[in-house]
């Protein structure tokens, strides 16, 4: 019988004009982007927190503090790879990931396939083990007003 662990993650970033927008390891064509110490990929940050949560390893701020110059502007795919390596070093494998992105604009549908493929590649899983969904908040709250983005991620890891 396999041993399973489930984790969830949540992250939020503010939006500002003139910054690049990265989500799920993909650069999104947009005149707005995320205010952040790293590249601001809020989807990967939530995913990292979910994976770390599976093994009670804290959050990404513990491992990659935003007070460190080492992580300034870093490609968040590197953070995700480091987290997957932490899990692997403890004998665990990523089973699947389910990510929901709440963002009023721009529309993300054209990028979902590329996000799934990119995240699957970094985590070393099949593309059908990664779900990415995008939604708006129907102009409600800070997301609806275009002030920020929030992401929820759920992951399962296993050990044979």
C-alpha cells in the first residue's frame, strides 16, 4: 500500500502597471504584472506551499525569504524544482496538482495548456497530473477590481 499526503497552498500578489506577468511558469502577454521580490509567479508560489505543506516543511518564505538578495528576481520555476527536490530527497514523489487562479484580466485560457506542460515538466510528472483552472471574481473584491491575483493549489504526494 502506498503512503499518501495532501497539501494545500494559497498565495496573493498585488498587480501594477509595467511589470511582467508570470503564471504557472509562463510569461503572460500583458501590460500589468505582479509586485514581488521574485518573478512574482503567484501560481508557482501557491504550488510550492502546497507541496511543502504535504510534509509540514513550512512555506516558501521559510526556504526562500524575500529578504534575501539570492532570491531577488528569481525564476519561480527554480523554486518549484528545489521544492520537488526536497520532497524527493525524503523519498516522496509528486502524484498530482490542482491549481485555481483568480484574476480579472487578462484572460488566461490561451495559456492554460502551456502552464500545465511547463509545471508538469518541472515537477517530473505527466501533463495529465497537473490541472490549471482560471476564473474571475465577477468584478468583486480586490481581484475583481484588478488590484491583485490569488491562487489556490492542492497537491498529492506519495511514497511506494
